[in-house]
C-alpha cells in the first residue's frame, strides 16, 4: 500500500471522552470512529490490525479441527425463552420486533442457537466430539460503555462450542481449548494469565478467564505471584491458583488470601464447561451405544475487538504502540526521505514493488512531506520495522533500518536490505 492511497484520518485534538491510552491512541491514529455510544466503525488502519488478529485465531482453530461457521446476529426470542434466559438476561439484551410483531433480539452470545443448530444435524454419538466456532458481532447494552472498543456495546467476539458424549470427554475438550487459548494469546503477543472463575465442585462446571495484567484494566484478580513470575507460559488446569475476585469463595479463606496479591487486569477470553444445561433445555438427545443421552457442552469466547486495545495498553512504548509482529498493520514501513531526488524515488519505487512481490506487507510513504512528518506518522502507526532511504542512498548506496523492538538502527548496503528485513520479520522477539 502506498501512503498516498492509504486513508489514515489522524486526529490532532484529543477526544474529551478518551481516558485511557488505548482509546486515545486509537482515535488519534484513525483506527476507529465512534458512530454512537459504544458502537464503532473500524477504519483502514484499525481494520488491518483486527484482521491480523482474526487470522491468528482462525489459523489455530483450523489446526485444532474446529469448524468455522457464521451464525446471524439476529436471533428469535423463542429460543431464549426455551432456555429461560430471555427474562433473566435483563436490559443488556437489545430486543427488536419485526413487521409481523415477531420478537427478535441482537445476540449477546450463541449457546441457544448453536444447540438448536447442532440438534438438527447431530444424531449419533459416533460423530462426537464436534467443535464449532464463529467470529461475529455481539450486542450487549452495557450500562457504561467506555474506554472505546474495550467496553463497547457492539463488539466482535470469537465464540466456540463443544459437544461431547459425557463429562469425561467434555473435560478433554475443555483442556484442548485451554491449551489452544494459551497458544493463541502467545502468538498475538499477549502474556495472559488463566484465572479460575468457578470453584468447580457444583455440577462439575469448569470455567477459566484469560486476563492480561495491566494497571488500566477494569477487572481485579488475585494471584499467587510465584505462578506468574518468569513469564510462565505452560500453565495447566491444576496448577493454576489464580483467582477471580468475584468468585470462588472456597479459595478466599484467610489462609490462602494472604498468599495472594491483587492485580488489575483486562479479561480477554472466557471458557466454560457447563455440561447438559442447554442440551436438556432443547431436548437435544443423541443415540448412544446403548441409550440416548444429552451431549455435554462447553463454550469458549475471545473478545476479538478488545484485543487491539489490550495490546496498546500493554505496549512497552509509553504513549504509543509497537505492534507485535503477527498483528502489526504492516510488516514494514518504507520512508522516502528525498522525494525530490529522482534516483531515490526510483529506488524506493522498485524496492516497494520487489518487497510486495516477495510477500512482505509493506507501507510505502511516498508522500511529498517533510521528513519530520513522515517520522512522526510512522511512529504513530507503530509498525515495528522502518526503512529510511535518503542521503545515505545517494552518497553510499546504503539504507537505514530501524528495529523498534530493540531500539536499534543499522545502516546497510541497499542490496542487503531485503534479506535483512526478511530475517527481522522471521525472528522472535519475546
Ligand atoms: P466483562 O466481564 O468484561 O463484561 P463478560 O464476562 O461479560 O466480560 P463473556 O460473556 O465472557 O464477557 O464474553 C467473552 C469475551 O468477550 C470476554 O472475555 C471479553 O473479552 C469480551 N467482551 C465482553 N463484553 C465486552 C464488551 N462490552 N466489549 C468488548 N468486549 C467484550
Ligand atoms: Mg466473562
């Protein structure tokens, strides 16, 4: 993409509503635009980041054999009455009626719909386990939508659902998702902590939330610090002694509580093994080896549109962001610092085309702007690698490459630049 074609409506004035770094930056760098309270459009820069996040999530789900589908946003009130959630869900649910006065709603989640869908196709135990997921907008009429896309009313969620023969197999599926989530968040460049969200003894339910520890977070979690020290990434269901503040009274005995420390955090994922609650509500019976049974279910959510904001909140850069490689809007940005010089411009043009055909996602700042403007825009965009072409190309056929992860700047012969960039893109920085 050439910068002259790229629509980046950066804002100079800080929005008066924006209170936290991510919200401020997402407005300032033209990533999103609020259409009405808690409802956002994603602009080209923001949408690129969102799509990269979606790609990572899709890649891991595909590998794990989870079927991607797309269920609608609008659901019938009828199925929510059947599960007894229509009345209990309360004011967060946006209720609508169509021209025939049929009661509809904008889905806040999809347990009902997926159960009805699965019931219409799955008839035999032989086809279990089955996993489905979709990435779709949800609507929750939050009392206080705030912090931009962090707590929106319409937001993008990845929700997956598992169907198993029995509890034992359900737990296997749950563990599979638990591990998958750790891998996904690692790939997204987020260091999450899995938090036990339920005591676990009642009805065999299991639940974990995946939190990013950061001072600006709205959640509070209690953690045994020894567990998170050393960037541990191989958590298991058993050794996780990290607790959510509002559940799990069992662990809140004084003895244990003194061992735990309170942290602010952002909830990015939530997994839940709830068993036969919905399969029973919908009389979803499957033929077993001997007798019919209700499939054992779980659901697994990720707050997809919350992730870009969380990444900005946790970025090491004080007032800005350097995107992790797998979610950066572009792999690299090329700055032509001598637009008036036709040699330089020709070289940049060729380099841009070469890199593109080599599969490098490159943004080429070809604008007729001062170097200072180009530097500050590149900074705002948060692309980790920058190539500078200017005087050094004219004088000694060399270019400068900046690696923002390491705050490193190197000058190399121009014919070695492509190889170097490829190396940088492949390299791990965690
Ligand atoms: P929260 O406690 O933040 O309100 P929740 O527990 O109600 O979230 P879940 O039902 O667990 O949310 O939904 C799955 C995921 O969707 C959450 O882990 C979170 O990342 C994301 N999410 C939930 N509500 C919002 C929202 N209003 N805006 C953006 N993302 C959200
Ligand atoms: Mg939750």
